[in-house]
């Protein structure tokens, strides 16, 4: 799959309340405002969204072994003067999705969208600049901002996987999820703890979670 799959980094994932994510998966440019590879999306670019009600939303394009192709949500796309904006409603019963929303609220996640390379069309404008004419959107993903491609850059998924330690990042985030879960339990079930005892329990539990996941 990764040999024919290309992705483009979007903007930051914004948390809208406890169960919604939003942001731009594509931003437009022009011949004087290109990405790092001298390419740009334009308001004329075709994304094949006319018949798409929603896009499946994954963690790291469904490639991380930690969660695989587990679908976090379905994102509703909408084009505007800036680019392609999406809003995704997470399942209120999905613990992983809930914690992803928590990370989004901390500004730790970015959007990325995927297409298939053999369908993508570009026009050479000269001087090494290319306008992307056709980018059929297949899916969108959320991933740690530190693991995303440079903003707006179009890269192959294979190269992104090889250049980023995405699997370790997923493990690190799973440990963070463990810690957040404990914080929630502490708040809801142990209201009698004073500040010092609460902080000590949080520290101990976080260390145990990291050790269990093989990070320390």
C-alpha cells in the first residue's frame, strides 16, 4: 500500500469540545507560495469531494502497529477560500478517540491527508514550480505534530514512515494515555486525596505505565 500512497501535511488539529476535531487538511497556495518541493494546491484543484459525504479518519494513515486501521471518526470535508476544512465527530464511547481529543486540546496533533500516487496530476509551470491539478482525497489522519511532514509538503507515505519514528511516538502516546486515564480516575474516585498525595500517586502510576510499555 505505502508504495503508491502519497500524503500532504495539513494544519493543526483543533479540539471542539470533548468529541470533535477540526482543521485544514489542505491549504491553497500559488506559484509564489509553494511548499518545500515547489508544488502547490489551488482553488481549482480537484479533490473528488462531490460524491464524498465524509472521509475516514485514522491514526498515522492506519500504519502504526499500535492501533492499525482503527477508524477514529469520519470527517466531513468542506472547501472554502483557504483550503479543505474538515470536522470530525469522535465516538463518545471510544476511549482512544477521547484521549486523542485530549491531545488535540493540548495542541499536540496535526492533520495529514492521503491520496494515491498514480491518480495525482500536476502541471509544470516552469522554474521547477508545479500546480497540483488532481488530488483525489482518500482519507485523512491525525498524528503527532513532531512526526508530521513539513507543512503542505507532498511526500510518499513510505518515505514519511522511514524518516519518522512514528511507531515509538505511538507507544509514547499510549503511555501518555495511561497517565491521563489515571488522572481521570484520581479526580473522579479519590476526591479525598490532598495535593501532595495526589501528585505522588500520579508520578508513581505514570512511571509504572512507562515501564510496562517498555519506554524506560
